[in-house]
C-alpha cells in the first residue's frame, strides 16, 4: 500500500503526517544549490522522505508553546509560541514557513543517507578485519538533525539532547 502524504494545513489535523507537500519540497529545492538528491527522487520517495522528516523533527525538538488542539497528529500548529524576535505570538492556525522549509531540507538529507541509523563502529573503539584496524571516535558522529535544519528551527524550539535533561527556557 502506497503512503498517502497528508500535509498539516494549520487546522490541527488528526491524520496529518507531514509539514510539507511534495510541491513545497519542489519549490524549496528550486533555489537549492545541492538539490540533486531531491530532484532525482520520485514523487513517492519525496513523500516518504517528507513524512519521515516530520516524524524526526517532532521527535527531536521541543517547540515553544503547546499544541493548538489536543487531538492533532503533529506538534504544529501551536498556541502561545512567540514570533521570533517579537513579543507577539504566532497564529494558532499556522505552520511557520521555517518549519515547512526545515522539513524539506531534512527530507533531502534523508534521501542521501539514513541519519537515524546507528553510526559506524557504535560501541567499538577499534575494529580489526584481516589485519586492518579501524579506529572510531565516539565524539565524531553525524547528528540526526543536520546543523542547517537545527538553525532553521532554533527560534521556534530547542533540540532535545540525550546528554542533558534540559531544554531552553522561553519566558512569555
């Protein structure tokens, strides 16, 4: 059965599974210098990547405010979330463009590589194979959420870190 992408429109849909549509992704990547992974994918692959990107963003981020509706499937739309660099709050029936763009960027990255997979050498310091030794640096791992996506979302919430038990405090 093929995946049906259901874009969150800002209505707090109970069955939404993506912050962006394939058309949103195509428009975002029109101005992207490294869009080959996106432009070379089929529409079905793009849809799956956008759904996965939305899941990963929701799992990895604590966004400001609270969900706009109790039964909505995704973290956006939100109430009581400030407009970056302003005192006003975002409308509680909208998904910010930065969130849509971040989903598109992360979807492209997911088409390139599985960022959710365990890193090579996880749990190992060295690996020996036929007399060839490979060393692993546990601090040198690729983040699940790329730095660019983190920057795109930084004004709307905080990346949940497994190393800290804290999130950024936002005063309203």
